[in-house]
């Protein structure tokens, strides 16, 4: 683990509200403060969130989608009670947050795995990238490691550790690599395209930048069984992971065809939809945390 990111995650300001709970079936279920159950996301403007809100209301559950601009804001908000659930991250990201902050947020349901793509406005083929060019990757540890493995798989860099969920810029063998790599905050990788040869861009920000997923010049394989650590999840505070209303919200997401169609459309047809049981997600999370502890 890289200490600077851990420190940064640990000091994000927190605010305090109460957690959500199930309401009576004769009226919309709400949080314990009487308001709607708040779900923190990155990308609330995606149309399927309106569809999901309506699907939840049809089941008697009132929800409010709370938008965050950057990934590092969302887990601290959940830990503090500003939101009741969140849905924006994969298991590796959550493991790193929990380890860095001392929190114990829990995955309560899977949503999808999204392939991570390399985009360029200068090149249409990865083989055309010139030796010495600069490629941008996300600066958060989990997405950066995944991005570096993609670059290595496509012959752009060599990693001295072979490529793992902990790979960082320090593991790049610069002498053996074709390109230079720079790390940027995830939301800035898309806007960096005019200044770099290519950039690894998370799906949320690729879509916002008007990029077509079919235009990615390289991606990883979301169907690989080893990709489970990158399954996106609903997360709750540990004490709320058995909340029946929260579990119902996961079920609605996974079974509503309109919601599934919306997620698939926003992903440019790349999302691999999941119904992985929470127990398997928790097992994966525990395994990754054990790897993090061993690497420290």
C-alpha cells in the first residue's frame, strides 16, 4: 500500500447523520431521520438512477440519490452517516478505504463489472503510440494498479512486480517501458487527452466526457473470473448490512429490467451485470484486506 493515499483517504472530512432503516409496508420506507434513504453515487445524472428511484418507490421505498464529484468523498460520507448506502466502487477500492481509514464498510450486493478503457484523441491503434509518449492513469491506488496492468498487457510498460492489485508508478521499469506514465485524479484523466498520448479513463468520466466506449483502443477483460475484485457494489455501514430494506434495494437494482437496460446503455454495452451473493463479496473483500496487511 502507498502511504500517501492512505493518509489522504483517512483525513477526508466527515459529517454525521443517522443511518437508514426499513419502514412499514403501508408507506414508503425511509431513513431513521424520517427522510428518504440516501444513496451516494458518482454520476447521478445517469438516466437509470431516475428509473431506479421509481422502481424503489413502486416497492414502497423512498430513496434520494446523492451525487459526489470525486470518488474519495463517498466512503467517508457513508461512514459518517451523511448517506445510508453508496454505489460507486469496486471491492478493491473499498478494501483500500477500509484499511486506510480503520472503518469496516460492508459490501451488501453486486451491480456490475465495467471494463476499464484506454482512450486517445491522437491515436486509433495502440501500436501507433510512439516510444517516449506520455500516458495518464488514475491516481487512486486500486484503479491505478488496474490501469498499469492494462498498459503492461498491451506492451506499453513493464512492471517489476509482474502486475498486481498493488502495482504503482514505482513498480514501472522505465528502461524497459515504451511510454512514460503520469497519475491524475480520476475525474481529470478525460480532460487530459489533449495533452497526453492516451489516458486510462473510468467509465463514469468517459461517459461524461462524451467518449464512446467503442473508441477505447485497449481494455481489460470484465469476464475473466479473476476480475471479481473489480465488481462494483452497494456498500453500507457494517451494522446495517442485514437491513432488509437495503437488501431489497439491491434486489430491485439486480432484477428490474428497466434499471439493467439503463445501466447497460450508459456503459455503452460494456457492463457485465452481476448478482454475486453478498457472502462472496465479503470473502473477496477479506482476502484483499489480508493481502494489503501482508504488503505493509
